[in-house]
C-alpha cells in the first residue's frame, strides 16, 4: 500500500553528494574550503537564544536591503529563500503551469529535472555542444515549445564554463518565458572579466538571478539564498507562493552580516581562483583533460589508455583513502571527476591520492 502520488512512485529523488562525518578531504559538494568571515563568527558568538522566541520577519527586510545595496538594486528586486534550492522550487510553482514544459540544458544540476518531475513538468532539454557551449538554436527550441520557464547555470555546473553578459543579453531578449540564471558559483569568476549581471534584472522583465550564500560565503549549513528580478517578477513569490516564514531568524541575521562584509569572503574567492589555476595545471600534468573553469570546481576527464583506471575506479580508490570527489553515472560525465577546489593542503592530498592510485 502506498499513498504517494502515482507520478512520484517511479521517481528517484535528487541524490546529494556524500556528507562524511569522519575527518576527510572533502572535495565533493563544492563548499568553500575556508570558514565564514570573522564578522559572522563574532555575530554568532554574541547571540542569545532570546532571538528565537518570536517569529522571524516574514519578508526578511534587513537582509533584502543588504542584498539590494550589494547589487545596486532596490529591496523590491530581492526575495530571500531557504537556500537556492527553495528558489528553484518556487520558480516552478510560480511560473510553470502544471503540464507545461521546463526548458533546460543538459547536462546540468540534477535537482532541476527532479523538481520538474515532482511538478509534473515535461522537459525541453537542449544538449550542450561538446565544448559545453550553447547550441545557437537553444532559445528557438524553447520558444517553439512555448516554454514558460527555462533554467541555465552560469558559471555552468558541472563544467565550470561561463557565458558572457552579452550572451545572456541575447538569451534574455529572445526568450519568451522566464529565464532563471542560476549563479550559485558566480563569486568565483575571475575579476578581470568584469562579469556584472545585476543590471540584467533592470533591463529585462523576465530575468531571475539565483544567488546563494552556500558557496561564496561559506554558509552551506545556514540555508540562505536570494533571487534578484524585476519587482513584478518577484512579487508573486513574495506574497503568494513562498511559506510565510521561509527564512529563519538566524539565517536572516547571519546572512545580513555576511553581505554587509563581503571583504572577508572575497579573500577566499581569490584564494580559490589561485588554487584552481594551480590544480588545473597539476591535474593536466597527471594526464587529466580539464575544462577551464570559472567556478570553484574542475571537471577533469580521467587519463585514457590501456590499463589506466576509469573515472569511476579513481573515484572509488580516492574514497577508500578518505578523499571524496564527485562522479556522475551519466552520459558525457561517466569518464570524468568533478573536483571541488580545496585548500592548498587538501589539493595536495588529492594529488598524492591520485598518484598513489596510478602507481
Ligand atoms: C549549490 C547549488 C545551488 C544552491 O544551493 P543551496 O545550498 O540550496 O543554496 C543551486 N544551483 C547549483 C548549480 C548549485 O550547485
């Protein structure tokens, strides 16, 4: 006997990366390898349990003001959510009528298609080209199927490649539905690219940006993210589809402190960028073929050749040594490892682990 709705019975849920409890080298879920900024630490240390007695501000107003300031927008452009994952779910609930299709690129973050399946939405999934770039007819294909909502990841996961703001402009202009740009990894983009996207939400009524404090701000455990969009696009999520108290008091408080002081976090982004360049070089020397990445991870194709271990074998051999990376049993990813950038010490342990496996 099952009471589950029929379409859920056959659905395998999203499977997150392993969260090991014992001390390990954890390079499997793209967390920031450095702790949150000192001001977050000081705020946490100063808190009393009194702050939990009452309900939180339902609209997370102070946090929205902090986010608006950071992006030179107004609070009406901002919605706070319980992690980016909640914003993704809200986008489906708010913009996608049951039965209508969700636009996607494949491969991408596995949660998108799980949320679509739960929602009962078919997919119009456009496969990325072999260099991970977008087919030129992507938007035409979505428009031809009257897709009301499409999600792209930029920097892309799991490749780490980045679409320029000019390319995003083009997509936003030609797409007829809501374009959700998942910017979970945007903080790690090289500074010299000058990749600033917040003006897109002033220009286009159909662009929704997803930002999260999980990766850039080292706050994955806090569960706090936000969406940026035109006030008319954001309003129905604020007033209708979200839970009244979707972001708890602690998250609002800590998140506001984190956004008011981005300097500490920015130092970690710079350290991650430097390690990313170095790790790419060292993996290449070991025979991996790495996609150049603007995120805090590398997608590395395992060395090929007779008697070389497969990506899956490398993944398992590393795990046996307490080193966790991600391997996806999925087309175009089966021959690759996705490796989060760690501290220099962790990256060195990863390289040692790989060398031991190759011996
Ligand atoms: C991590 C991640 C998110 C959001 O994560 P939260 O922890 O829920 O904020 C969204 N999209 C992608 C592609 C991610 O990797």
